[in-house]
């Protein structure tokens, strides 16, 4: 009889907030968790969250974003423009969910 070991490596997602830490029940985080579950990523199984919050101190955002990268986050999810800028400066792709339609930062072609 053969036994197969299934190794499921969870994806670490870093959440960067300009305000207080996001609770699981907060609207942005619960929407993210629901959306990921619809795509078969389940919190605690195939998805882990690492959170950092600036508590209103935008000057701390770059340091917090670097902490999330050092924690080996696969992606950084940000809320608002200042957090998106801090995440972009780490070199890791980021997606902004605050203040409008989510979008992924991608290089744009220059028009001549």
C-alpha cells in the first residue's frame, strides 16, 4: 500500500492598514476572506494573514511594509493611497482595496 503525503503550503498575505489593525469582522477583510474562499483559498488552511497597522502614523508605513515583505508575504493588500505607495516601494506587487475599484499596479506602456 502506498501513502502519499499532501503538502499544502499556505499563502501568506500581508495586510497594511493606515489606521487601526483590521479585525476579521471588518468590511475590507471579511470581503477579502469571502472572495478568497470563493476561489478555494481558506483562512487557516491555504491562506494565512499577517497584519500591520500604522494607527494614523503614515511615516511608519514604509517600515511596516518592509516587515510584511521580510515575513515572506506573497502579496501585500493595502487600504488607501499612502499604504499603496509604501507597498509599491518594497518592490512587491500590491493591490489597493480602499477608495475605489481594486486594481493591480502594473507598468504602463509609454505612448510616443
